[in-house]
């Protein structure tokens, strides 16, 4: 079996390194696709990153009242659906402990 060519794109995002790996694709096309995917991650980080003091989520937590982007509100609606479907076991309003589990 022939080995596939591997393209690896690695950059920091959400406080960690993210890695985008693509196989059997032209390197120029792979770089373009990885950069677009990374740019989308950066955009989402500006809204949802709890650990970034400038993100929309952090500003909401700080100010307690704020006009939020439509995308944030749609995600909250989805989270509410999961709360109902899981009988409250999935609850985005609860804080995580240092072990990554809910308190």
C-alpha cells in the first residue's frame, strides 16, 4: 500500500496548540484550507473563549449584561436543548472544577 503524503499545520488556539492534518492533497491547497479553518477557529475564539478576557463570553461574565452575537444565542439555544435531553446532566451554566469535571 502506498504511503499518503501528510500536510501538518500547527498553531496556538484557545490556549493550546491545534493541529490540522491533511492527507493526499496539494500542499498549496492544503495550506489554504488549513489557514481558512484556523481563521474560523480564531473567529470562534473571539466569541467563546472563556479564558480570553476580551472574548464575548468573558465580557458577558464580567458585565453580567451585554448584547451578544446571534451565533452565541443560537449556541445557547442548542445547549438548552441538550440540557432538556439529558435531564439536566449537560448544563453550561455550571462551572468546571480544576479536574475538568463539574462541581
